[in-house]
C-alpha cells in the first residue's frame, strides 16, 4: 500500500516530481505514476479538472491491481495543487493545510483527524477551510478588451482557457505583462520564460518579440548592463526588431509600437514624473507605453523616483490592491536578491 497524491493538472505536480528521480508510468485513464524506489514509493494521479475527471480517476484507483499483486489500496489520499485565496492575509506561495473541504452546496468533508498537522520552518503555512467549486472564482475586471472580457466570463478552468484561447494576437498585452520577468538572473532565462508567457495569448513573431524587449528593458537596468542611452543598442542585439529607431507620433495598437515608444521615452528623460508626461504626450495607447517605460525606469539608478504620492495612495486597496502589490514586489526582489 502506498500513499496516493491527487493533482488536477500536471504542472501542479511538477515541483513534487523533482523529489523523485525514479518514476514508472501506469496504465490508467489519466496520467498515473509510481514515484520513488521500493523503500519510499508514492502513487501520483493527474486527475484532470472537475468532479467528473476526479471520479473517473478514483474509480480506477479503487478497482485496479498491480501486476501479480493485490488491489492498489492506497495508504491514504492527499489532494494537492494550486489555488486562489479568499482571505486577504494569504499571499502567493503560502501553503494551505485543509482542516475541511466545503462546496457551494454547503456539504463538508473534514480532514482525517489522524492526518496530524504539517509545519515547516521558514514557510507560511495556514490551517483552514478550503472551498471546492466546479468553476473558477476570480476578480473580474471590465478593463479588459470587450471580447476578451466576455471570453474570460465563460471560462471555468485554466485547462479550458488554454484549449479555447486564440493565441494569435500581435497587440501589446504580452509586452505589458512581461516587465516583471526582468528580475530573472540571466538573459537566457528571461527569454525562455517570456516566450512561454507570451505564447499563451500572443504566439506571433511581433507579439513575442515585443514581450521579449519589454522584459529585457527591466533586466538591463536591474542587472546594471549600462547607461540608459545604450538601452536601444542592447535590445537591438538581443531581440529581432527596430529598437534603435526612435518613435514619433501616435502609438497604435501593435505591441512593438508601444515598446518602441517606451524605449524612446526612457532614453530621453531622467525623472519618473517627466517620463510619465512624455509617455502620455505620444497619444494613442499611452497606458501601455507608460506601463512598460515606468517599469523599466523605476529599476534604473539614473532615474529620480519622484512620482507624486497621490498616484500611489489613490490606488485601489482591496484584496489585490496597493498593499498586496507592494508586498508582492518586495517578496519578488527579495527572492532574487535584488534591491528594489
């Protein structure tokens, strides 16, 4: 008899697999692995998302045999994976140990009292109730483009999102969300991770290249590659595109346009307040330009960090508002050994 761990998705199981070099694939209706050696074995099932997939996996589990052996008979079942938080004090990376599981119909399944409590020094562990739903629970924002907002309202899981999304955009979304990747320690890592995130929605040459250039802008300043005047030359040597050419006039919707304008503004300013005004004066898609430009310049020692306090204090401060983002920013820099 072995412990059995249930993950809904394979990517949720990847950190666990790294602890078990030896794995044997089992014939099952879902990905199933016997991990470890004879002295320490764990059965892992990647069930799929939703109660129907989980029920199918559990049905197989209770009626299956190892060749020449008895029923699998797991020693115990442990469900694990990634989840969102309904409590503001829970942060990204925290571990939740369930005291019980409830669903939207009010049904409750308490944890086995013999399971004991898990503790680990140096990590944030919480004990509490976990809500299980048949659909995604999120914080919808109507700021998304109309069609994409409608699409998000119909998606019930990450698996469904990936299956239905049309990743052919060459607009600015992938570039706009790429700048935090600049904290990664090497150019190679930035490029690798940025390609993955961009391809989810912008799997086009222009969409990916715009995201790469945006991510490498912050990387350039965080890792002190040189003065801001040399930023276009640096990008020209790393990413396909015309990053040396200054941008003039209105910024249209293509991602590379916003990045070109952001580079131009970063090079010719030295204060965040002036940079913000310069971005707005381009006209057009200036919120994207300012997002990319100020993200990079805020990491530059050449820039005076002089944004008015009212711009920060006036931000929303709900569950994922100002304080949450500030704390997340500090944790990100601390994790990679950088000075914010």
